[in-house]
C-alpha cells in the first residue's frame, strides 16, 4: 500500500504475507534532498528508526 500524505511525502507500507509484520517507509523530498525512514511494527526489542538521506546532483 502507498499514499502521498503531502505533496512532498510518500508513505509505503510493505506487509509480510501471512504474518502480522509490516515495514512502513517514508520518503520525503525537500529541495534537492531526499530522505528515507523505515520503521517495523514487530521486533524483539525496540528498534531504532532508520534514516538515510541523499542530495540530488546534476550529471
């Protein structure tokens, strides 16, 4: 499943087949920077939010 929750923000939910597990990924564009976060709903201990970002450069 996915949804554009704002003009610059896409949320994608990956669901594991026949399990309660899913990962929610958020991608946000701010100018020339793209950020990516991922969070799982199932873990044996609290899992930190993962964050990556990158800058768009001209070829």
